[in-house]
C-alpha cells in the first residue's frame, strides 16, 4: 500500500520496514499495521489539530502544563510555536499515560516510541494472531458481560489511583483479546487532581461502560459504580484493590422543615419580646429605670 507521508521518515530511519495495511481510522488518528524487523506492530498517526474531530479538546488540556515557561506563554497566546508545542504535549500525553498505566497493572498496548506525531506500539491480537476486535464488535453472554465489566471497573479504579481519568472511554476504545479487555486511545487522558472536569468525565466513562455491558447483563444498568468510585476517591479511601459494590446511597434525608420553621418563629418571638422590653424601659421615668430592667432589655 501507499506509505503515509508521516510514516516515511520512520522508514528512512530504519524504525519501520513496511506498512502492511490500514487498521482503523478515527477522529484523532489513523492506525496502520507495520513491520519492524521481524515484529508486527501498529503505527498510530495523529491527525493535525485542524483535522481532528475531537470535540472540546480544551477541556481535556486543562491542567497540562510544560515546565518551560516560554512554552506555556506561547501556548496561552496561540502562536504557531505554541500550537506546535500543544500538539507535542497531546502526543506525549498518550505515551506517558500508556507507560504509567502499564506500571500499575492496567492492560494497555506497550508503547515503543513516539516520533513526529507517529506512535509506534504493540499490536493487540486475538487468539488467531489477527488484530483484536473492539468491544463494540464482540457479542457475549451475561456471564462474560459481568466479567468484562468487572475487569474494566478495576482498570478505571487503577487509572484513578494513578491520577488519571481516561476521559473518552467507551466500547469503541476497548479491545478484546483472548485474555479480556485492553484499554486504548489515551491522548485525552486527564489529571484527576488538576482538571476540574475530571469527576464528570469519570462518571461519563463509567456510565457508558455500564450501559454497554448492561445490554447483555441488564442488572448492570442499575449499578452506581461511577458515584461510588468518585466518592471513595474524594475521601481518600480508594485503593487499587478496593472491592466495589456498585451501590451508592445519595443523601436523601428530608430536611426538617417544621423544626427549622419553629426555630425561626422562636427567634422572631424572642426578638419581639426584647424590643417590647426596650420600649417599656425607655418609657419609665429616669429614676424608675433600674439596672435589672435594662439588663432584661
């Protein structure tokens, strides 16, 4: 096949020997199957920012800063150099996330290198050696759905404990090999502590996954994993091996409206009595005002 323009430099440098086929085309990148010496890998070619279909990218970039103050100023000003640096941070974010998550036990493709907007990484395969399907392409029994859902929830917890929220998790960016789910597509992963949208993104991720698996195991549709996970995280009680229940009770205790009204009425009555005592004290002749009356007022 025709060699993509951005992969050609990797061929020239000997990092890639052959482009075998296009694997998939997404909103942010095209993925190709390539041969590197005797190994078959995949090359993720990021699209230019102007051509990406990823919406509201600014929400995902919140909290991402370079240690170089000049770069930060350039990115804030939107200069050409700043846009180039922003793109580099976007690409590197996926490499860094993949490495961090692999270290904590989340199943992700192994990243080999990211050069000029091309990420070389492991090709996830099925039991026959072909490219593994997306979760959206897999049918399953209720038991398999419960198992798969449990695995992904564990990955979500491990990600959060590592300080990350996927931010775009769905059945379209989870692969399924012979050992189970594999998380992919992480350039938009957000810092759970530095991004104000992290809670909303995590809850959306979890609810999407529960809804998908819930097609095969309907009881999953009634679970509350999103709220449970975030509450544990907020309170500092979330650990990588935390056992989740899927249950979460909102604080639905009704306010004691009658009691509050009684307190308000009591305060009003007390203030009314105080004002009456003041008026009574002021109406007495000078000699008739004693310290007891004034103190009561």
